[in-house]
């Protein structure tokens, strides 16, 4: 963190102005946000019946996760089933793979491809998955 990529510290991955704005936005909503350290699948299972709980689900991706994270093994099928049981809204992000598209289809979730930039500034597409993606702007490429 201190050195970052090429000795640029935080600026190697985040623009300081953007990071500052995001931190201020979180602070303005801090009474509505709760971070829980633990097993995300267990937390989702315990809170699935709560309509006032929203989930941002960003698991290690099926392809790059093995390379990027020490703890990268996730039961993706269980995660999709729990998301399907959740009464509150959710947004999942994933890499594009046949396995993930099949799991989304089984749960009848909507899927869209969204342009993103990697840490090396190359452009890639990642998946947004939810029950309802009507809010996504024109910058996305709907798959269904």
C-alpha cells in the first residue's frame, strides 16, 4: 500500500480526488452501512429474509481469482442460490464465463456486460448480475 505500483502509493490504483469523494460519500451514509467481518455466505444466509438489507457481492472471479487472491475458492453455486433467496436487492460483479452465465440463467437473474479498466489500464468487460438491471445506463451491453 505504501509503495504501490511503480512507487506511486495509493495513486497507483486510485485517483486521490475520486478516493476522497468516495470516502466522504460513505461517511455521509455511515449510519446506514454496516461492515461485517466474516463468512459472506453465512451472513447472507442469516439475513436473507430482511428486505432492508442490500448486498454488493464481489467474489474472487472464477478465472483471475486464482492468480489475484490467496483465499479465492468460493462455492459460486451456493452464492447464486443465496442471492436468489435474498429478499433485499443485490448487485453481483463477475468475470464472463460460461459457468457464471449458466448460474445466472438458472436463477433467472438479469446479466449485463459493463466496461471497466484493469489496474494496468487495459479495457475489459465484466458482468453485472441482479434481479433488475433497469437502472444501468447506456454504457452497458445487455446480454439478455
